[in-house]
């Protein structure tokens, strides 16, 4: 069986470290950064799966963002970074909390 690419999501400036589908599969969250390079992208981006377009970019980590995960209700995103923090975001992009 031949698989076909649905779309390519372009926008991160550095290596993508992790991707996660929202529970309803309408969105993808991705994170990036380059290890040991604080001036790198260090962002989380949310993408609309149907269009392949970036919906928003979440910035706040000072080092490589290693992982992202959606909450079960699809309203929140957690991101973890080499800066030693876990950040909690709303789907709308609002920074909700930082855990150390």
C-alpha cells in the first residue's frame, strides 16, 4: 500500500522535537529548538490539519522545547523544555502556568 503525504507543516526554524494530535484530530501541536542553543526557535506551534496552516505560535521557553501534549478535552497544551520548566497553555495561546 502506498502512503501519500497529506500536507507539510512549515514554520519552525529548528529541528522539530515532537508532534501531538488534538483529541478531535483537528489540530497538531509541534515543538522545536536546538539543544544548547538558547537563540533557537524554542516554540510550540499549533496547526490546522485541514488547511496545513499555522494557527498560532506559543513562545516562552528559553531553551529547546522537547515535548508537547494535549489535555483530554483538547482545551489545553502542556510543553516541556530543556530550560527545566513545563508550561501550560490554553488552545487560544494564552500562557496559563509555569511549573518548575
